[in-house]
């Protein structure tokens, strides 16, 4: 049996602070977006599952210490996880520390239908600068856009552009790369020049605005599959449209 495909969801947000309720907002938002989802287990050392009968209070308490622990739905046949990891200013854009929030879900019909709402909920709940949701196969190609080689710069596959490392970007609002579903905060959208009604009609046909003034922009109707020439062309066109993404614009 081939491994089940996964959807990787990541957002980049300001670090946690005292009395920060964002992690609880994110977890509840994921549960609302995907009917039947209950993230009431912590993944402990060695992968041991620890049930959390007082999940909400525990999560808020962990956030006061700057932690977003690894939570899951407790179902090994249908695993859903979410967690956060701090990024020091030394590794962040313009020297700014970040909280990187990661979720992984099975890439099935239910998740595909809920993906845009879930990305919006996680990103808005974390007050993220930007984020994405991308199938794991396509996400591997993204790695080649940013990973330095032994010879030096990245060597992307499929003719995709090489991108700067996150700590080389001039501001946290500038997206690092593109995915299938893209969340751009109001500040990120302004930084890259989206939307331009004259140039972005195709993207706007698959986009929705958020309550905070941000956008969720979907590159392709079906989940991004870079073996599909139409999907690869859509990704390349979007990179061409937004040279700020990945720090490629001229200074």
C-alpha cells in the first residue's frame, strides 16, 4: 500500500507573549473547519499519546511559557497534528523572531474541502504574516528552491526560481515561497503588490478576503501537483507576477 498523501500547513507569526490566547484560537479553529476533529492529545516523548481532559486550560498555560506543544487527534489511522516552534531573530527576517506553526493532515476529500477555511483560521488566529497549505509532494520541490547545495546556491527542480533564505528577507511580511493555498496578511499583500485588478483577475477568481484585510489565494482548483504541466505553469506564472516573494526583487 502506498503511503497516504499529506497536506502540510504552515504559518509564520509573531512570537507568543504572556496571556497569549492565540494557540487555543488556532486549535479550536482547526476543529471547526474539519467536522469531527478533536485535538485532545499531546504527543509526548517517544511518540506517547497523552490525553488532555483539560485541554483548553493546559494549552493556555503552555502558551504563557512561550510553548505551542505538539497536539494530535489520537487516531493513528487518520493522524492530524499541530504544533509551533520558535525561530530566533538570528534566523528570522530582518532579525525578527517568529513562531512557525505547523499542521499536517491526510490529503483526502474532507481535508481538501476544508483546507482554505482551515488555513484562514490558523493564520488569522495566530495573526500570522503569511502562510501556505501544500501537498507534501509539491512541498518537496519547495525545499529545493531554498536549500543551498554543496556548490553554493540552491538548485531548484522543474525550472522553479531559487529563493533567498528566510533570514535574508528584508521584512517578515514578505512571503518566503508559494504553495497551493497561500495566506497573505494585509501587510504581506501590500508588500508584494496584491491585488492589482488588471493583472490578478485569474488569482482573484480563486481568492477570498479575510476579516483582517488579508487574503487566501488558491493557485489551482485541485491540490497542487507539479507533475501536472498546467499546475507547474500556474506556479511559475505566480512567481513571475510577484518577484518580491522569496526576496527576488531588485533592491
